[in-house]
C-alpha cells in the first residue's frame, strides 16, 4: 500500500524533473530578446494560420474576383489593399500562412525522419554502410537544393503534396549530415559503452542513448530549415511550380503582383513582408535555441 | 577445479592499426573462483582494460581483434557466442564498472531509469516493477531511493560511482569486472566505495575482477593477485604469496614505488624508463631494459613460467637456475 503510493510519488518526481530540464532551456531562451521577438512573430503567424476562417472568409475574400474593387490601396475595409482581381490582400496573406507553415513543417518532418534515420545509422555503424549512404547523399547535396526541388516538382507535377515531397527530399542530405555528425560526437562516449555492457542492443542504444544526447544541433537545424523551406516553397510558387493560383500563397502573390509593382507596390510589398517576417522569426528562434541548448553556456 | 567461474587461457588481443600491430595482450592466463576477487595490477597500457573488455567481448572492432585463446564463463566459451547471446550475458551474468563515473552515465536520463533499463533488458518485468527494483538498488548502494528521479549531474562523483555500481549489480551478476573503479574518486570516497563493493560482493556471492594500479586497493579487497606487464601476467598468486614473497623484479618495483609511511626519510624508487613500445615488443623479456637484475639471457629469450607452490608463479629467468634466488629489495 505504502509502496504503491511511493511509486506514484516517485513517478511524479521523475515527471517534474523531466519538465525542469525543458524549463532550463526555456529560462535561457528567455534571456535572448531577439529569440523572444522571433517567437512572438511566429506565434502571431501560427495564430493566423489556426484561426484563418475566423479572420477572413476563404471563398468570399481570398478567392472570389471582385473587379469593381481591384487595385485599391490600403484602407479600413481592405487593410492591405486589394490585388489586380479585387481580392483582399490581407485575407490572402492570412490564408497563405496556412500553406506556408503547413508545407514548411511537413517537408521538414519528411527530411528529418528520412535524413535523420539515414544519418543515425550511417554515423552509428560507420564503415562501409556509412560510406555508401553518405556518398549517395553527397551526390544529392551536389545539386543545389532549389534546383533539385524544381526537378522533382517538374517530374511529379505541381501540387501541394508534390511540393512538400520536393522540398522535403531536397533537404534530406542536410539533415543526414547534421544527425550523423551529432551521432558521431556522442557514440564514443563512455556511457554508450556502459550501455552496451549492460546488454543493450543497437536499437536501444541508438534510440535511448545516442539520439537524445544529440538533439541540440538537430533541433536548431530543423528550426532553421523550416525557415528555408518556407523560402523554397515561395520560390517554387513564384516561378509557377508550387501552389497553383487561385490558391493564396505568398510566393504566388508576389509573382502575379509583380506586373503592377510600379504603380501598386503594396500588392507585392505585403506578401513579401510576410515571407521576410516568417523566415526572420524562425532564424532568430534558431539562433536563440542554439545558444540556449549549448551546454557550455550553462 | 569445477569452482572456476571464469577461465581465460592464452588470450591474445591485437589492435591492428595503420601504423602497425599493437600487441596489447599476449597470452594471458587467469581464473576467478566463485565468490573470490582477483586483482589485476599493472601500469597504464599493460593491457588490463583490454583483458577486461575481452571478457565482455566489447573490444572495439576494428581495430581490436582477439587473435587466439579462450575465455570460458561457467564452462561456456564466450568467444564463440553470437552477438545476440552476448547481449543476454552482458549485464546479467557479467557486469562491468567503468573507470570514470562522470562519463559512464547518460546525462539525459534519470539515474532511476538507467538502473531500471538494465533490469528491463534482462528480466521480464514491467516499467513500474523495474523502477521499484531500481530504487531498492539505490538504497543498497546507500543512496536514498527518492533520488531516483534525478539526473546524473545532480550527484557527486562518489555517488555517481555508487549509481554505476547499482546498475552493474541490478541483475545479480555472477561476475563483476571493476575497471579501476576508484581511480577517479578522492581518497575518502575511495575507501567507502571499496568497502561497499566488498560487502556487496559477499552479499551477492559474486566473483570479481578488480583492475587497478593501486596495490593498496588490492591489499584491501583481493584474494588473488595477478601482476600484468606488457600484455603478460608476470607474477600471480594469492594475496599473501605475492605480497609477502615478492618474486618478480617488476612487482618489487611496484612496491618500491609506494611511499613508505614508517620511514619518512626513505626515498621513492620509481621503476626507471617507460614500458616497452607495444608496437614493437622486445624479443626476450619485455621488462629487460628496465630490470635491475637483467642478465644477457633476458634479452634474447622469453622467460619461462616458474612455479612456487600450487598457486604462485612468476615469469622470470632469475629463478631458472636457483629457485631460492632472493631479490635485494631494490637496495644498491
């Protein structure tokens, strides 16, 4: 009886301690004003993405043409003005947030899981397997990321799903390298040998001992890569290979608005600013995390 | 001799590197009885750790390679076992305590979980049962069980070594290999940890291989002693035999390197020179160029094994002709 309550008490203790480690990182992250600014901006974007239907009606404001109100400057009814088809630019940016963040996160998840898996086994087992995996990835790495993405989209056809695959696949080599390097730095630690000495198999060693100890650089890299993926998505949409019109997407908005840039610069300015702020905020968070997760600065 | 828990015969381990072959272990024969402790003594690079890792089959490969010999644990030949069988033996039948407790624990997992991990690998028990056993183990090594949820950095060095011991003992192993378990600890903690290990060894009836370069530790804990030099056992016997009737010049050198507390004017007599290059071991006795008693024959011929009684033997040319040769205690 008392034993059982003791078990529960200890389990609670374990939980609070685990939280406190995250709290440690959070405490250090809070000290960096730039990271907090980045976090504020990205929370604003997330908020916009989640509550998009409540902010602006998709069909009515973001998609439907309204020739009577085309090319209006920012006003109280259209905060960011309207585009060449009379669509509300603010509504389109809000809905575009959904696409950018969603595709950015999914493509990074694809790259992280595949690249992470390849990098982990390459780094852990080393030798020929390492060589085989990394040389193939080096070939991929030799092709510029955006060019590789263009090639994949061109081959598969332009759609949101193919866009995610394209950006995800082109990021695989980068993730594999970062994970491999992190694994290499951890795998010769004595506690790995100690884990082997208690009879842990490779799976337990990799998942419980190696990867949790190499998380810091991976988290930082993933954060930065979400930013560059958003850039990639916008770039592909800009050249017409990404999200197809009339779906609102920041890069696509830039592309269609650039014909009017001389007289109606706000058409491109606002989606451009959206991209800048999204990428900037993620980069600021990434830099802040890098400092917060660095054990040497403890 | 059925009481032998561990029997190593003619073990040869080489590290094959780009610069040549490192002959780390060259024909080691040792045995450990059930419930007994063998002290493996020697200076840095003598091959002690390599011998220990061979027992666990944890020699990094490549470059390490067990060239020949046999290691038998309760009659099972460890060298012929598959990796999956070895994983079942490691931590369950044979456990190892590592030299540096600061690095032997995973920094991101709580100590309770690390002990429980060993239990869950080898025993079919659930998480809560394992966690409970982990706390019991912590209590056994003298750490309050409610600290199971803390991380290694919240413990001091001595306590970390206790945790490492708790992990090693969590599955009641029959053989415990302790690789310089007290080297990284300060003297006061050393005594505590040694005392703890001794008590636990008696409690769990384990055999133990204690690797150390500290003869004081050996005197404290061991039943048998094997002196290792350049990959060979140069002298072996019971604690009394080796400590009271030192036979090998190298053993004598080790004893002379300990400060004498009774005579403070006494100067230390370190063994001159360095251990011979393991890339290129001499043809004869490896200790030849550092030995005060060296004879011409030592340079060219491997010393024979000479027995004094049933358990005590030495590998040295000095006793070939005259069994009753006396070392002069390093006095000029």
